[in-house]
């Protein structure tokens, strides 16, 4: 998809459709006002007669536009001005592009960069436009015999008021385009069924990314023999009951001017299907456990976004991939396993398997002497109880890193919430027979899961993102969300910006 930027008289814009955001009971915004003047107050009359209700997310197509060079107008309600903040802005964008996707148009123009939002410039609004376009046009119909007609929309022009905003909008749209593609790549991986998206499939996907990157992405795949030799017995224990072999996938991107600059490491939980193992899950909604690799999917999506943007930062992406199945070889409750770090773990519940693959991946990350490590996982149902489906859970052993991630989430509007990681919670992991247990009981389940991981992250600044509540939707809208690709990409862009500031200070 293309996102050109245009200034000048909007009445002269030749387009199949111009999308006009409108506040409820307020004067038209500048672009809309100029279009209104050139069309004998077409929009003004619609609003005055009550033919269009500008409540948030409401849309109305005007199939003709006398006096204008565009063929159509699409009015989109912003609701009341005082209530128009980031969430409302994104809701209006989603409504606009959902409607555009259904129209027989190859291109359109939008006037969203002039919507007033406190502390948000044309770059941010242009980025949100591009991301919304990609989200709305996304379809997952690979396994359907009869596919719905694809949207024809291939180009969205951003209308801006002045040249100063134009440069910012171009950069914002460039980033939003890459992030939007990364989000959709993550959604596709998450939506794939478990009989297709196996650990080996993820490894093949990584190799394909490396081949397509023109040398920008180096890929290493550790198979079960290599993992056994390495001593990653915890990761291997999770996949013992499956016919699908486990994999550790390592993707390295070196974009910094200094190739020896410490990298930022992303670690994704890649449980491609989770039955719970011997601690078998209930059958209801077990199909959704194909989404248990959405942490890995978000890492892949972030890698794709990074390859599209090419920031000057070094990054390592690690995916711990396994399938958790019950058979005669499967790990049993009460078994004791040895981790790559050397710590012994008593497995009290085989359905707490994500932390068992992540702990070895975190230990593996030590060899890169990282500047930071962030793991991403659909780890605990307790996080859904605590935060619902709006915020990602964030826990960290470094307050500065936690604040950086919170800031990135706010900037990308892919928000997280900081939970405590106090020493008092660690004792819940005490075991009579091993160095620690893999669960800490029902109280504070999200926190004790992070406490377990923290035992393997003592060599570097580390944060854990629990995306159990944000990685996918259930019900009639069932499907992967692609979160937190936006947050992770923004975090890396912020690290690039920090490096520039440090260099200038020197």
C-alpha cells in the first residue's frame, strides 16, 4: 500500500473518495470547510438537516461531490470534541477504513492529520492512518474455498495543511506502513492452525525472512540435537510429548553504525499448540491454544517492521518454539528438570510450560551481552483477570527499562501496565525438592510467573510482557491482534533516537 502526502487546495484533489472527519455539533475542520465552500455547502447542509449524525465511528457515504474534483465523500464521526482523544481517534480511523475497504475504489484521500489531539503531531496521526489501513484491509482466508472479494484500495493520500506537516506526515506514514505490515504478519502467524504452524514452520519462516532481507538479517536455527548438546533441557522437556521437534530460532539484525554496540534482545514464547500436556486443559475453547505462540508471532512481526524501517540499532530476536502435547514421553507433574542456567525446576503443572521454554531462551540471550532483554508471552490467564483485554502486563527488574516500554506503548498507542515484581512474591516458588517450582499457586499468578523468569534474567536489564489478554480476540471476532508489534517497534525506534542524542552530546 502507498501513502503519498499532499498539500494545497483539497477541492482540486482528484480522488475516488475523500474521507472527512467531522465533530459532533462543532464547526468543520479546515479541509472540510474548504471542501464545503467549494461544493455549495454540501456537508454543512447535511449536518444542519440532521442527515448525518457525527457520533463517534458513524460513517456516511456521499456518492457525488458537485464542485469538487473527487468522485465521493465519506463522512466519519469523531463524536464530541472534548472527548476526542487517542482511543476515539483510532476508532474513527478504523470505521473509515472498514467502510473504504468495501467501496469499489483503488485509491482515496484522508484528512485526519488535522484532527486536534493534545501532544500528537502530524507524524503520529499519519502513522495511525497507515496502521489503520493495514488493519482494515487484512483478511485471513487461506483455508476458505470461497474467498470474499478483496478490497481494491491500494493508495491512501494524506491531506495536510502545510509543508511543515507534510514532512512529518511522510515519516509517520513510512513507519506506520512498516508497522502495519508487521502487525498483519504477526496476525497471520497467530491465525494459522497448529497443524500448519509448527516449530519447524516458524524456523522456515525465519529462514525465508533472512533470505529476503538482502543480508540484513542473519538466522540461526538450533534443532533438538543442538539444544541437547547445549543443555537446554527445560525447553526440550516441553516438547517431549509431541511428534513435532522443538526449535530455538535466533534472528540477528545489525543496523547500528557500530556493529559491536550491545543489542536489544526480544524473546518470544512460541508454543505452537498448548494442550496443557499431562495437566490437560478443558476441551472448551482449546482450539484457541493455537494462539499460544503469539509472543513469537509478535517477535516475527517486529522483525518484519524493523526490516521495513531499517533503524540504526542492533537487535537479536529469539523464539523458543515447541508444541505441548501429552503422550508417554511427556513431562509429568512432579518431574524435576535441569535448565540451561543449571537451576533445577520441579514441574508442578505441565500447563505452565511457557516459562519453561522462555527460561532457557533468556539464559541463551546472555551470550549477546545485551543492552536490554524483553520477553513476550501469552503466559497467564491471571493477567486477563487483572487487566482484561486492553493492557499488556509489564514486569521488569529494571525501572528505567519498564518506563521506556511504558513510554513506547503510549507513543504507539499499544499500551502496557506496570505490575510489581517484589521479592516477597519469590517465596511462592519455593520447592521441597528442587531449586524452584514452576508455579507459585493461585495468588498473583502473573507476578509469580514473572518471578520465575526473573531467576534467569539476573545478568541484564530485563522486562516481561504478558500478552495473554491482548494477543487475540475470541467469539465472533476471533483472531490474532498483532499486539504488541507497535510497542516493540517503537521501543527500538526510541533506542535509536537515544543513541543519536548520546552521539550529539559527545
